[in-house]
């Protein structure tokens, strides 16, 4: 008893010392700090006394190592690996083909239905001993299931009587890295590229494996490793060797490498006179290049393509369509099981005066003309990752073509790596939006997972533009890690609630103390709406300049009107907002009934989208009883006040989380509060020059 008490005391002292020592954030949500609650820790110890992984594959070896690492850290004792179940509390992990124990349970048919990535976790009796079995038809499913089991411990769930079955709703769950070959990252706010291109292929930085661990823990299974504004050299032999070295490191964690392809590569890299997708020499060049990639990267996922967009070359230069452009690459990768993810982010001003209509007008006529291994990749909204947009009208409008949802984890328009903005509420809002494409219940999630239109499961997916870099905490802001985490969880199950994801992340990343969890969860769940309030409320959008950070409602870009803030807010003496009804650009007509009717009427459109679809007078009456002008003032004021309260709430948590990360976040929140006030002041003063009304903040608080 004395020894046990001494051990318990030592663990408590260790936990206190760890808290005082501080952390860098490098461990993300895989901290595996010793559970402070002694009773819970003892209960878990009884159910996790040894790790039994019979498989010998690279993935199985990493599964065993992760279970030992996680369990030993969480339980405060060394959890050994064993070759058999020799007592109570064994954790058995394997497939029917790699584990005689799993094979003997008779679960093969059920595991096959879950697929190679799905898994089961069951509490069973093996011989005379209670045990927990993590099983899958595939090695990677066992790894996913093991991370799930560790998450149960990290978040304080019971593990004694488990009966868990899980499989991903989406087949392709990617991070897209806008990493350049010189180590810079487009729209990156957390340092330089993780890949260290100059050291590859001779050396792969050890951090790449930790990146892979983190992704596997949330089910991400793909990585597009170079920028969509692709340098043709990405497909050259030296850089393919570098990509192959990365692929070798990522493969044991179930992550397939994808490459962004420059459409003009046959000319710029292959010295052909043309990149016309129908030219026989071009077709042969892409076929040979795909074969070269496959020889180096046998599990190559495929090509990601940005074409005829923002200066990138594409098929339209040769009088060809986007389908022609996608299909030549699709034919090249087909023999190797690859796909082409072809981005619909196009906005040629000759197509329509309203930028948000252009992709729809270009792509809908091409529905059914893409090869069956092409996925058209569509941003969540029709403009460009704004703090709030309606869902993109392409969702539900191309029933013959699989669509992959593109989200942005890096906060290009949402405070970058300075502002705390938890993005899961925005993403669940988007995924849950009803397109009415096949009547009520035709949600974006059902379009993306293929169930609405009957697409093959392998052609479903979500991609998130990554927010990672070589900063010590990966994302530049400790809370930006939550968005990386949320992307993976929602890609696995688009039906998860943002609040549930937040609570898990907090318990794994910050603290499992209920009051601390509640305080941080409250901050996170308020953060996106707060950001919208102090930047672009009521459907305002694109009120920024070239850095996409600071408020510039006055910005009129001399290069293109569709890069100008004034194009979108259209403030004048008569009012504010963009008329997208039939009296204006008629963008609302790209949505199905009843949305087009609801959104075309200022009395029925949600006020969150009011100025996206309507140009209204400053005295337009709002639901609150205020005028439109006073409502705008109230939102900006409320947002700035809320940002200040974030500072106060986080300050109260000093001593409840580690000092180092607390101080780092506090500094960020103080800057966010300063920025929020700057947004409020600049936007209100600017818009006041048109409204000629006083700035009165009555009723601004929630």
C-alpha cells in the first residue's frame, strides 16, 4: 500500500511539474499526459495491461508503438508488448489475416463490410481473460481503431464494455498543401514547408512522421504535397524522387501522396510545342509521366489540377473544355488506379459580370462529360473562403459528376494565424445545408458522400487547404490546431457536431477538467460568429485588400474589379449590399426552389446572408426593430466587445493550463481584440460616409 501511494503521489507531482514546465504545442492532440484522476487511471490500468499486436507490417509496427506510447503516457506506467494474451486487460489489435486471435473471433464477414479503413472495438473474453480487441479487415483500419481507443481514454470515456463499429463516410480525406518548391507556403501563416525540399530525397525530416501520426489519428488518408499554382518542376525526375521519399514515410500511416500538376507541363517540362489535351503527343506525354510517377510511388493518389484560373494555364487556351483538360490526365492515371481532382475555382470575367456565378456557368454544361475517375473539386462557397457564404450552387447541380468539397483550414480570410476562429461551425453549416436537388433532405453532405446521386464510394471526399508549417506548434496559433483536427473528424463523419469535436479536442489538447473544458469550448463555439460580426456581418463579403487580413472596405483594385471590396458591398447613398435577385445579377437563380424564392425576398432570406443577395436602403427595417444601419453598427460593436471578452475569459484560465501556451494564446487574443476594434472603427467610419447616420451602439450586446 505504501508503494502504491508513493507511486500515485509521484504521478501527481509529475503531472503538476509537466503543467508548470509548459509546452510548445508540438504534441498537438496526441499529448498522452498522465491522467490526473486516480480512480479513472486505475480503472483504465485494469483494462490496458499489455499490447498484443501479432502483425509485422510497417503499419502494424506503428500501431503497436502508438498503443504503447499512448497507454504508457496516459496510465503513468510502462505498458509492455506481448505476443499473446496472458492475463486480464490485454489490448489486442490486428486483422484476421495478421492475428490468429482476431481470426478466431469469427468477425471476418462483419469486418469485410466495414472495409479496410473501418474497424471494430470490442470487449471480449479470450481464454479466461477479459481483453479489448481492435480489429479491421486492413492494417490501416487497425491503426485508426487504435487511435480511436486512445481517444476514449484521453477524453475520459469508459472502456470496460466496448462495442464500437466505425467506418469513414468519405473515401478521400485530404490535406492540400500550397507549398512551393522554395519552401514558402502560399496562404501559409505557420512558417515554412514541412517537407524541406532541399534536403529530400536524401533525408526526410523526422517531423514528417509526426505529421503522418497526427493525420492518421483523425483519419486523413491523403496529402497533396505541392501548391495548386504548380511549378512544372514538381513533375521532374529529381522532384518525383523527393515526392517518393515523402510517400515512403507517409505510407505506413495510410496516407497517399497526390501531386498538383501544371497543365502546361508538356510544354514547359517536356519541350512539346503545345499542351493541347487532344494532341496525340500531349496525351502520350501525360501517359508516360503517370507511369513514371507510379513506378516511384506505387500508391500514387492522382493529380490535383488548377487550370484557367488566376493566370494558371489550361485547356481553354486551345479552345478545349475543362472536361477535355481533366480527361487527358484521367486517362493517364487510370491504369494505376489514380484519380484527377479538377478544381472548379474559375472566374473568367467574360463569363458573367458577377464572379459568384461563373463556375456554375462553366461547369454545369459539362456534367456527364468527365471520365469516371475525375472528381470536380468545389469550394464550400461560390466566392473564395469568406467568413460566411451560401453553399456553392454547384453542389446538387452536377448529378452525373462526383464533387469533392474543398474547405480551407488555413485562415486566409479569417484572421490567419492571429485570430482564434474555430471553423467547424462554418463547415457543419455548409455540410448540413439543403440543396433541394432531389427535394428536402438533399444536403451538401449527401452530395459529397455520393448517396444523393449514387456515385461510387471511391469517388467521394473532402479536401482541406492545410494550415501547417514548421512553427513549433505546427499551425502558428495553438487554437488553429483545432481546425486541422476538425477537418479530419468531419471528413470521417460529416454528421458530427462542431461542439462534440471541440470538446474532444480540448480534453486531448488542454485539460480534462470539466470547468476548463466548458470555458474553452464556449470561446471556440462563439469565435466564428464573433469574427463575422466584427469583419463582415449580415452577408457582407470581401472587405479586404491584398493581404486578406486587414479591413479595406475602400479597396478598388486597379487590376480587376472582382478583386475589389467596393464591387461587393456597393455602398452608396441609396444603401448597401449586392443585388443578386432577378433585378440584379440573378445569382439566386442558380439555387433550387424553395431557396431561390426565399433568398430573393429580403423578408425571408436569413439575415446572415441579407447583403449577399440584396442591396437595401440604410433604413430598411430589421427583425430586431433596428434599421439596417443600426443593425450593422450593432454587429460590429458586438463583435469587437466579444473579442475583448475572449481576452478576459482566457486570462481567468491562467494556472489551469500550462503557462507557456497560456501566454502565447493570450498574446494572440490581445492582438485579435485590437484588430477587432480596428475592423469596427474603419468599416463603420467608411460606411458612415454613405449612410450619413450616427454610430450608436444601443443594443449591441448579445
